[in-house]
């Protein structure tokens, strides 16, 4: 199954828009579409997991800690963290490569810093 993405409330709309322009069939839900604004990280993780989506965030400070707690509770989740200083072009190309070259199940219970180093 192809990966489906979920942006958290602070994720760049420019990255989402650019990715969808480049690949219109990609399933990338915004935080507003999922009603995530104002929710705590653990609730955002829960909603993205319930919808079987990979959470995409810029939050390197708190999201990895919440993710670790989430999967310790025997829950399944997937998360990509993209630093704020990564160019929009690089973020788009990285997410597109993941979408094209991998399957959703490969990312289970992983929090991954992107782009790969």
C-alpha cells in the first residue's frame, strides 16, 4: 500500500502544495482537514495512527518523545520529522521518493529524520 501522509498543525503548507502539484495522486491530509489544530502531540499521533497515516512534522523538540511513549503503549504509528531549515524542494523530493519507492508498512513504528543523512 502506498503511504498516506498527515501533516501536523505547524507543517509547511508550501511543502504539501508543492508535493501535490508534483504528484496529484498522493494522499496528504492537512492538519485543518483532520481538525488537528490545538490538539496535543499524543492526540495528533493517535488520530494519524487511527487513519493509518504517516505523521509529518517539523517538531524535532517534542514529537519524538511523544512518539516513543505512544509506541511503548503497544500502538502502531509512523512519523517523519523534517527540519525547518530543509529547503522546500528537498522536502518535496524526499517525500516523493519515499512515496514512490517504498510501501507504507515499511515505516511502522519508526520516527525518521528527513532528509536521510
